[in-house]
C-alpha cells in the first residue's frame, strides 16, 4: 500500500499555505441538463425530484468532506509548526484534542483522516 497526498502544505516566507490535492480525489461532475428534464407522469416527476435531491446531497457531502479535511490540516499545521520548521519533534496529538478544537466528533475526525496524507516540504506524512 502506498500513500497519495490529499493535502499539500507549503511555506511562503513565514506563512503556511494549505490546499487539497484535487487530483487525489475522484472526478465527479454535475450534468445539470438532466435536472431540467420534463416528466411524462407524476411518478417520473417524483423519481426525478428524488434523484436531484440525492445528487445535491452528495455534492454537499463532498464539499463538507473537503472543508473538514482542510480544517484538520490547518489544525495540524498550527499544532505542529515547530516540526514543520524543523525546530522540534512531532507532538503527539489525539483524536479527542482535534475533535475538541474543531468542534467535531472524534469519529468524524477518524473517518476524515483514515488513509489520508499531507505533503510537506520534507516529505509525505500520514494524517493518522
């Protein structure tokens, strides 16, 4: 098994920048031309409305996933600044600490970082 960076951290003078590596995520596109289909029956109309609501929910969930991953990455950059600047060792952090700081449940943090990694100037680090 090998890791692919989901996040990338870079430093510009004294400021750290964090971005999601979009190429590590599955490509999903909206084809909105289907959202305006005319239905022949009330059953088709209901099915189209259900499909549209499901699609919108999926896209909201994916956006939220990115927001959570960025929030976790920002938290880690803040907490591990000394390590990133090669001045100290990594500090041990718990899911509980991250959850408390980010106002999320520990299980949410756990699922969000499972199998994820961050690219830093000195290499690739797993988030867990």
